[in-house]
């Protein structure tokens, strides 16, 4: 993983890959109870950039900014702010509302550091690349515990994995870094985002129907039964985002959304196992467990299931 010299306090201009990035308030507490500063967050992302960037490169980025740290108020920003460096690339997306929004795109380490310096703790990229924002290259299931237990989340993950395996779909889990588990399936690019959403909805409802005491696909909170894991297919909808792999989350323990193996899920892996203070050692050992999401091989031809 990369190593970049970033001062511990104050502000600084850092030159990286031939570009100059202005970093500010590096000693600002982002997790005061843990002694983790904004500078520590930036250093983390600089270190894991070789693993992270291939997964977010070429995709519009929705910024979720925490100007006062992980426990403070946050706000979403879609449009790339001005002023900004000339080398920040943007992705222009037309919305049904008539709005045309230029999202920032994180292609390299300088643009990564720039967006984290804006106070973004986690990274939320589009599911499709900018050359065709309506045709994603993966689908996913967000297993959200709600009022259910973590053990129920793990059991739901195993059931989702078993179902996808039966359909001959390779599936890759990661902790969300917040409360649940994400399960990603690399697909051949072609189906529209709505078609991907439609497939995810059908499978989620099928699984919830088979395991009504454990899982639900009911998106409306008021109608959702208590103590069930939500198999959230709706996050596959156009314009939605999930926290990317390797994202730090605004969790009280500064947990990281971390790729895991199905064997680790079986053994009872936990969200708190992976934190900003310990994951770099894991990543050096495991490499990128989400690399299959980047490969052309073993992608599911979802079109076959949509006919």
C-alpha cells in the first residue's frame, strides 16, 4: 500500500502524482474519543488508495460531508463544488427532474485526497461508470438488521449466498462498517439499472417469503415486521449509492467497510473487527478480496434471468 507524508497538524500543500493538493485542519478531531483526526483519516485513504481506486474510478461520487467529525451533523452534496482544482474530473448526469448535475469523479490519489479533505468520511459512488450511468456492472443486497440481531444478519448472509450459489452467481460479502453486510454480484454490463433492481427485488421477496421469521423485503419502515433482517433490494435503484469497499464509516469505533470471505461469515465475523487502526495490516495480508468485482471473467449474464 502507498505511503504519503502528510503533516499531523495545521494545513499543508501536498504534491502527489504531479498535482498539488491543499489539505486543511489536519489536527481537527474527527473521532475525539479515539484520538483520530482529520489528518489520520486522510492518511488512511492515501495508504489504501491502490486497493480502493480501481473500485471507484470512473464513477460519479455523491459526497457525504461531515465538517464536524463522525458524530457531528452531515450533509449530502452531489454537485462538485467551486472553486476546485482544474484536474478534478466531473461526470455530468441528467436527472428526470430536469436537473443536470456535474458529480466529481475520483480517478487518482490527488482527487481522493481532495474529496476526503472536504470532510467526506465514507465514499459513495454510482453503480455504473460515467460512460453509461444507466448500466451497472454489479448488483448487491444490503442486509440491514434494523431491530434484528447480528447473528440474524450472519444467518441471512448465508441464506443469500446459498441462493446465489444455486443460481450459479458468484457473490462477495463485505461488512458495511456500520450495521450490516453487503453482498455484491459482478454482472455483465448490459441490463439497465431498473432491470437490475427488478431482479434484486424478486429474489429478495422470494427469500423473505421462504424465511418469514428471519428476513423481510418490506421497504416501508411502518410495515416492516420487528426483529427481521431487511434484504434491501431498493438500494439498487437508479441514483442510489452504498458506502464503497474500504470506506471508513462514521461508526463510534471508526470501522471500515471490509471485504470478508464466506468462511469468515460462517465463523461469525463482526463489524468492530475492522477499524481504521487495524485494517491496513489485514489488507497487506489479504490483498484485494474484492478484485473479482473488477475482472471480466466470472461475471453473471443477468440478461438470461430477465427473459
